[in-house]
C-alpha cells in the first residue's frame, strides 16, 4: 500500500482509547466515477449526491470541498484523513449526534 | 457575463497575490491558481462567443452587462491586493470569492446537467479547480491568521462588505432571470420533464420560485462563509440586506 493510502487508514493503535477494540470492518472500494484525482486514487473519493445520500462507516465528508473520502477500513475517532482534491488534512472525531466527522487540522 | 467578470477578478487577484506571498510553497500554489483562473476566463469568454457575442464587442459587452455590484465586490478584494495585504487578499479571494463561486457553480451545474451537458461538463472542471483553491485558502490562512490575530477586525469588515455586494448581485441577477428560467423550464418539459427534476440544498429546482432559489443560494453561500471563517478563527459578520 502506498504512503497516501496509509493516511486514509491509520493503524488501529492510533485510534481513541475510548473506542471499543473490535476489529475494524474492511471494505472493497469500487470505482465511483470521481475523475478529479489521478486514476490510482479515484476509488478513495466520491461525489456527495445530496439529499437521500448517506455515509458508510468507512466514509467522511471533507468539510472544505464537500467530497466524500473513503477508506478500505471503517473509520474510528483519531484517524487521520487526507483529502487529495482540496489538499486538506483532517482528523476523524465523534460529533455531538454520535456520528463521525472530519475536522480540519491546520 | 457575470462568470467572466468574476473570473477576471479572480485572475487579477491571484496573480497579484503571487508576489505578496511570504513563502515559496504559497507562491507556487498561487501561480497554478493564476493559470486556473486564466483558463476559466478563457472558457467562459469562449462561451460568450458561442452565444453570439462578436470578438470586437467583447469588452464593450462586458462593460455594459457586468453587474455593478459584482464590480464593487471585485474592487473591495482588489484594493486589499493592491495595498499589499496578503492575508486579507487570500481570505477575500480563496475563501469569500472562491466560496461563492464554488456554490454558484454547483447550482449552475445542477441546473445544466440535463439541458446543457456541455456547459455542465465545463462547470464540473471548474468546480474541481475551486476545490483546490478553497483548500489552499483555509489551510494557508488557517495557520497565518493565528500568527497575526490583529488582522481579524479588518478582514471581518472586508468579508461583510463583500457579502453585501454579493447579495446585491444575486438580487439583481435573479430579478432579471425570471423569463429565461421560465424558458428553460418549458424547454425541459418538451425534452421530458421526468428526468429533469433536480434537488439542490433542499430546493426542487424544477418547481421553486425565483425568490426561493435566490434565498437558498444566498443562505448556502453565507452558511459556507460562516463555517469556513469559523474554522480559521475569524468571526463571520452578517451583511446588511440590500434594498
């Protein structure tokens, strides 16, 4: 796996201590038609489809450019995420409503 | 017409910011952004030619039809650039102007997807560029603003002023668009309305009134300003509502 892909799915040990230690689910990422990054990285992103769309456990929305970022493993709080379309670095956090969201780190 | 005017402003601002940037990574990025903006000006100008504007009439047509409030919006930004204010210039260009453009292009792309796929394709490419531009704006200024907190009041005032002229531009453009939107809907009905229903930020673009579309656009852009500025430590200032 390349360096950039590793950013998408950091080792379990880097997640929050408060999270359960169940093994992470793994996901096969299919092509999504996202053409804004080189072909090799396209499966890690998809366009948000608006109302009616929903995020999987391995997906977060980039708050800067609104692209959905996808991982081969489910996200956990503390995971670091890189958005190639807008070049933002983020960390996954648990929001007030219990869902996972990406927070930009400057 | 407004797209060309807006992109010309972005081209002037981003090229001016290259020499103001305090570090080489920022200069490199802004140079690539300048090229992006030049390409946007070129493709939107070509669209004017495709729509029948003669080459020799281009400048006079832009002078005549560029919205005066959009021109003032651009002047507020370009004044910061000409004063040599890098931080305010990047906030004005890469967060306020690009944040507005990002949302406006998304709306135009959604409304063009079925009726004008060529234009929608052009807009998709432009949106991809805007993602990088807003990303640079937030990421670079997010760190710079924490080193220069004294800049915040001046930047907040600029954002408020630019937001006012943006809302005034929206009001002018939408109040003059009623007939063309009705025309587009008739054309959509002729081409098979079933495939043309488009939801955008909670509004059904096929049935929403002009006022509703303008309201959704304004709320979405201002909401984005608030979120983006909040993330980099700048307090969003509500603009007064244009008369």
